[in-house]
C-alpha cells in the first residue's frame, strides 16, 4: 500500500517557492554593509517563518489533512521535524546576521528574545525525542503542553521583529508579500488556537457507563453518547478528556477498542503515566467525557489479502476493534500474533478465540515472552511461512515495533508493506 506524502511535499513546496522568489526577484543592493550576509540570513529567517506557520496549522489537528500525510500520527511527526528545522534555520540566521555582521552583543532585542525563547521552548518540547537531553529532562504531559504553547508566542515575537528591523526582504515586493501572507495566516491560527478554540466545544459529549479494571494495570472504559455519536473506523484513535475530573482534564490520545457498530465507545487503557494512573485509580461510572476523533489511517482493509498482525501488550487495542468489526469473514488471510510478558497480562482471550472460530482465514497465536521467548520475524516465518508478499501490521511498545520492522525488512518485506502508528505525540 503506497503511503501518501503529498502533505510533506506541499510544505517543502512552500519553502521552495520562497527560495525561488529570492532568486527570481532578488532585492536590490542598497549599499548597506554586509549585504550578501544579510540576504543569506533573511533567506533562512523567511524559510523559518513559513515552516513555523505550517507547524502551527498542523498543531490544530485538522482531520481533513490526514490522507495527505498518511494519518494524524504522521502529521505530528512532520510537526516535530519542522520544529527541528526551524531551530537550525533561526540559529543560522542569528549566526550570520548577528555574529558575522555586527559581532555578538548581549543587548536585548526582539530577535534575540524570539531566538532564545524558541530554542528553549522547542528543546523542552522535543526533549523526549532528543538524544542525551531526553535522559535529563522529563516533563509531565501537562507541563509539556504548557511549554509547547510558548512556541507560538515566540513565533509572534519573531514576526514583530521582522516588522521592526530594516530588512532587505522589504526591497523585494514579491518576497515581502509572500512571506507576510503566510506568516500572518500562521499568527492568526495561533491566536485562534489559544484564544478561541478552548471555548469551542470540539468533539462529542459522552458519559462513562462502566469502568472495568481488567487486571492490576489495565482498565476498560465504556462510554455512552449524550448527543451526537462519534464516527470512526475500526482501529482509529481519539482524544479523550474528562472536564470535571481533577487530573484528567487534558486531552490524551487512545485507540478505540470497540467496533463502529457498537452503541458505546470502549477504550482499553494501561496505567503507564500520570494521566493513565489517575484514570485507573480514580475514574468512576457517571463521569462526563469529551471525545474528539476518530483519527488515524491504521486500516487493514486498505491492505492486501495476505496479512500478519502483531500485537504487543496493550497494543492489542486496534486489533481488538478490527476483530469486533468482523462480520463472519474479513475477506483476508490473517495470521495474528499476540504477545505479552506473562499469561496473567493477556486480555480478551475469549474474544480472540471466538473471532478465530467465526472467521475463516483468521488464525491467532498467543505467546508469552517468559515462556516462549521474545517474538521475532524469524519465528513468524517459521509458523506462517514466507512474509515477503504480505502486509505487516504492528502495534505495541515502540522498541518492539522498530525491532520487528528491521527484522522484516532484512527478510525482504518492503517498507511500504509494514504499517504502524507513531503514537508518541511529544
């Protein structure tokens, strides 16, 4: 299955247009010192402004863009990549303009405030994904969200800085117009996101019908719609928040484990952080819920007929939704592997067995690493036969996904046939 990258190409195209405008409509040399350095610095700063505008747009979670990026998880991946590129561009702008042209001075200015502010806020926001830094900086989710909001504020300061200085961009009307329009759109989106969006009720209102603790760490939450049922496909995820529950008011993403045809929406959640532990410990029947979704392009129906599914631990949830959506025959030949550390961690074994009995072509194998060892691509081939022409669907701990992906690719499975969601949105 070909993965759509047109959204990334579009963003690249916006930056490329900026570069072409600097080549086709170069600003005339007005005799200022270090004119060439100034041009180079502003090419970097204008590219950074365009990318920041795109990043802010992506942060609003526009569902209609999912097909152009191959899912919201990939949108967030692009969002993070843009943040890193912006920091590199702004650093280059600062170095060429401030250091080479004038020498470094500590005197405050809007440009330096924007640069330092963006550097700190983006570094903190990306800390979990950065080598070395991630080992020393660990922000709770609500702290991460708070820091993340300042990125847009420093973007506004950067725009104000570009208006106050005597830049060479103003000498070329096509460049000036293009960059200003995109920057103002980005600024407007940020102000909308921070000032208006919190007061707009997004998603659907639900009530917690039942909280069922399945074992010492996993809870199943069943929710009934109060108005307007959530629309989703099997295997999609949503953002959930509990507006009246202390510690549970921030939106968090979880995969939907129920099938679309069910009246209730069910989530199967493992306590693995502050939010999920609070949810496991304190959530009770009757709580009010806001659900926003569904999101995601993790969909076995768009793949080929021969497939392998691999679930690790709580990564069972999208496959559970797929199985619950079976209608007596999926039309696919599927080998499903469900692996946990021990037998007491395995969930919904009765449903897995029923799905296997009712659906021809669906074969399930449950494994436990303390008994069977770690699941590998070689073991899957040994049990299921060659996989080079099969679609592979993976969900579970990210190190497990990356290890299996590398193993499958070494066996000759094309990268385009290996599907998974990058579920870490920070």
